[in-house]
C-alpha cells in the first residue's frame, strides 16, 4: 500500500472516531437550550405588584371596542367584600370568576421578564400600534397604563409595555382578558344547579311535534311520607303519553338545572337581533318549573360552522331564557329539547304506580272482566266485596306493572285487545300527577310478540308471555291459588 493511500485510510479512521466521540458528547452533554423567561438570569421588572382588592377601575380598548369595570364595596357583618361591575354588559349577569381573574391578573404584574430595554422597533412586538390599551387605577390614586401587542413565538405570553419603550412579557393566562369582547365576561350559567332545586315540570312545544310534550316530577320519597315510589324513575310523561320517563332520558329535565350556554352572541334582545336568530317565532319553546319558579327557554335557528368547502355542521342553537338579558348559543349537545323524540324516552317499564295509590284495578281477558278494590288505610284487597289474600294480590300486582318493552312501536294496531288492565287512582294521586286512570292493552302481533298500548297510543312490542301469564294468573288469584311466575 502506498504512503498516500495509507494517509487517506488513517484520516478516514480518525474522522470516524471523532464522529463517535461527538455523538457521545451530544447524547450525554446536549447543547444547552436558550434560557426561558423564568430563568433567574433574565432581567425582570415589577409593573403593578398589587392585589386585586386594590384595583379601583380597569378600562380596556381593543379591536372589539371599549369597556370599563369599576369597583363596588359591600360591607356586611363587619366584613367588606369587593366586586366590579361594567355598564357595557347592559344588565347581563357577569361571570365573577372570569372578572376576578381578569382584574387580579392586571393587579399582580410583578417580576415580568424584560425582553428589550428602550426598544427602537416596537412594531415587531405589535406595540407600535397596540392591539389593546389598558388603564388600571388603584386605590392609592396611582394609575398604570399598559399596551399589549402580539404573542411571543412560543405562544405562552403577550408582549406589552408601559408608558416607556421597555418591552416585557406577561403570561397569556394572566392577561388574556385584555383582548376579550365584553360579551366574553357574561355569565353563561343561567339557572340553579340540580343540588339546589328540582325540576317540577317541563312543557315542550316544538314545531315538528304534533302534540305538546309535558313531563312532571314524580313523588319525592324522601320528603313526603304520603308518597312513595315503586320505580327509580323520577319523572313521567303527562302528554303525549301517560308513561314514565326512562332514566336515559333524564337530560330533558336535568339539563334545565345549571343551564349553561356556550357563549353570548348578543347583549341586546332587540327586535332585529331576535329576528336574525329565529327567536321571534322560535322552533322550540320549553317552559319549566324549578322549585316554585316558572321559566321559559326559547330555542331558535341552528348555528352552523363550515367543516370543509360546501359542508357545514350544526354546532348549536340561538337561545334566550326569558327575563335574562342576552342572546346565547346553546350547544347542540345541551339542546336536547330541539332534537329528542318523545317515544324514545319512555321507560321500558312505562307504568309503575305504587299499589296504594290505586283504588281499583279492572282486568279484562277472554274470560271476562274482573274488578279489584284496594283499601289504602287497611292495606287490604277485595274482589266482589270479598277479601283476598294479600301476598297473592301483591305478587300479581308486581306482574301487572312488570311488563317490559323490548322495542319501540308506533305503527297501527288492529283487532281487539287480548288483555287489558285499567288503573283507577286515588284522589291524592290524581292531584299529584294530574291523572285519574291509565288503560294498558295488549294486542296480538304474532305468536311471539304483542303490542303494548297505553291510553290508546301504541308504545312497545313486548313478549307475548306477559298477556298470557297475566290472563292465567287473574283466574288463579280469584280462586285462591298461587301465582305462577313469569
């Protein structure tokens, strides 16, 4: 091998070794990253360094307009509380958490990182023509003016300055309120939470429904000793059916507690704004009672957003809660009243009245009609004036209210019922639920299925064994024989 070739080989080997050494250095001694704004070596400047309670007023001017928050003091039981109000909210309730965070963030601008001292080029920070101008007035008569620009490259902070040309940064979470529209400070939760109240009734009128939907709260077994429940369901349909609301349909009443909107669209419920949102003639009107307060929710046009060219999706609906200022967006997920199908919310066990709310039960089968009387006070049961066995009657009653809907049915029925039962209720039940009686009928569909009809409305397909066994057991009951299980 020539000397020249040896030299090339040795050089290549040396380079390979150096490459390995460099890789090891990079792995175990990585290049030191640029220090972030929280490093101790970065100069900081104290701007306000006060408490939220020291703020007398905050005025903001940004792309959305101008607004002013002023402090109000309230002393009660020798304790003084501070809060801030804004006339530009036009009477709409404010979100106290959002307002307090906004005020507190501006009051506590201490140790803010200094980006550039006496900057010649403010434009690159968005500070030559600031995006937001803020004036904070404190209770010691000091006034601080703040000018906010664009976000930093990592999008974690905003550049800002005071009256001089020193450029600082403030965390986005602390000062993002200076870029808000005044509508962003509006409180979006418009009703009490479920823990504070009960939805006593719900009435829904919707343009695509032929009948009004009315739902009523069932007995409160904890606070009313006169009323107990034979079901875990808490609400029942009064119209267009007389049937219990399944737990899976609880959003129809539960969503009215702590009713929360997505955003405030307009502060003013002007004729023009209401018309633009389809609220002068709303698609859905929901009237409901929380405790003793009657409220009305209006749901208007759909709100859509473009997901791709020529394709949109519904994100929510324009909504107004009467006697509450503002027009809001109610999210699609929350707005169950605009989309639900009443028949899909019926409990699979549609009727389960407590046995002692019933005065009479009329059973009709192919063998005839049988009338049973119930004595609520004595807790006794009678057929044609003769007392019958308590345990047997209770067992039969459990079968009467135990038929289970297997699938929804809204088609036609024909022929005559093969079995029917009529519940005739006590006066106190009628006063509580607005219902004097319910008639449940079973119509034969085929050998395996019957159609369950409540008060003339087809509801479910059920297993044919229910009607067969109920017809058989009513004869066994009046003959004093044991009830056969389903």
